[in-house]
């Protein structure tokens, strides 16, 4: 099973999700750790190669951007509440900056 590593404030941001949304996001991250796919996700090429967004639809819209392309680790780059139809550019840019911190190539 891959380790889970949180980058920046992503762990605290995920901890601030409502309990049911946090549980759902945690289950999805566990699925990724064991090599399975999350139930609702999409690629995030604007963040970097191999970056994906988990979509949680409980008590609002919640997102977790992660990278699982490395052999030993799943990196959680960003966790946030989505309040608009389109993901805010600020959220994409923050995840992209954190992606560079883990040695990812855009």
C-alpha cells in the first residue's frame, strides 16, 4: 500500500471538511493507496502530469487534488470546497505550485 503524504496545508484543509465529506474523501484516498480508482475523479492536466481531482458530493461540493504516479507515495496537493461550476484558477495554481514541490514536471 502506498503512503499518503500531504503537501502544504492540504491535511488541515481536508480536516476542515464536514465529517461525512471527510470520511468519503478518506475512503477515496484509501482506494488510491491500494491501487484502485476513486469512484468519481477527473484528470487535472492544468496542475501537472498525473494529477487528478477526487469529487465528493456530500453536504456541498468538495475536491481533493492528488498525484499517485509515484511508486511509493500518493501526494495530496490540495483539498477545498468547490463553490462554482468551474474550478477556480487560484485552486489550480496552488495545486500546480505544490506539484512542483514534489518534483513533478508540468
